[in-house]
């Protein structure tokens, strides 16, 4: 008959907590309901950006079942302050958003003046995003500033995960990619890219 047990046979609550798996889900918002701009001058791109940032979700655009399930499995939710992020959380069935964080908006898109040229806004977005990665930041934050902001946002997500276990961030395409890079560089496990399509997500895990 075993009358005594080794100290290692007992696991304190603290040790159990240290072994808990933390999980952060980076999910892109649904399709925003943006006015149809057929062709714009470069100087008008700023107006399109403002309209995009003010837009909520397209009424008939519903999240897929897998996104609904992953949202339901999370204990805490964080959004940016943009309507497309907050409304996406509601569409996912989220009853309470724990944190609405203005600093976790999509990374800025620059724009400038090219008087002789007109293109659809989506074409301008590609053009100016490439220029942004090459160092052009007129009317926008720089790549470095966006990465600093992502680093700060990652710290907030980690803190929320430390107290809640599983966290959903209803975010934005490029910002989510920067957040994923920060998580991976600090030892979290997950995909290099959380996804660029509407409702795409990546799951990142960390166990101490």
C-alpha cells in the first residue's frame, strides 16, 4: 500500500495554469458595403478610403459556418473601431466585444496626385500598396509605423489570451498579417498568413 506520494505527483493550480494552451484567432472582417466608384483620379483615392472606413457590412454577406464555429469557441473578442470589424463580430454571433481598439485599424493606404490617370479604386489600392511597401507613405503611416502599431496590438492580444485562454480578433487583411508575424516571431505556432479573403482566419497557439 502506497502511503506517501512524491511532490511531483501533485500539480499546483499555478503549474496547471502555466501548461494551459493560449490561442489567438486572427480573422478578417466580412465584405463591406462600399459605394460603387467606377473610376477615380489618384487624388480622389482618399475619398474612397474614407467611404471604405465608414462602411458596415454588405447586408446579404453572411459568414461561413466554420467562421461561426471558431468565433463561438473563443472566450474573448477584440475588434478595431471600424464599422466593418464591429459589424462582422455581430454577424459571427458575438454577444459582447471585450475590447474595441482604435489602434488596430487596417494599415494605412497612401495616395497622391497623378492628374492624367484614372483607374478603379481596387486598381489604385494595389498600385499604392505596392508603392507603400517600397517606401511611399504620402497621406499615410509608414511600413515601420504600421509594424510598431502591430507589435503593440500583439501585446494586447497576448494579455487578453493570458486571462481568457482563447481570443478572437476581428481584424483586417494586412494588419492581421503583421500581427501573425509578431506572434510567430515570439514563439507562437500557426500559419504564416492568416488569410486575405473575407472571413478567412488563422489560429495561433502558445503553451508555456
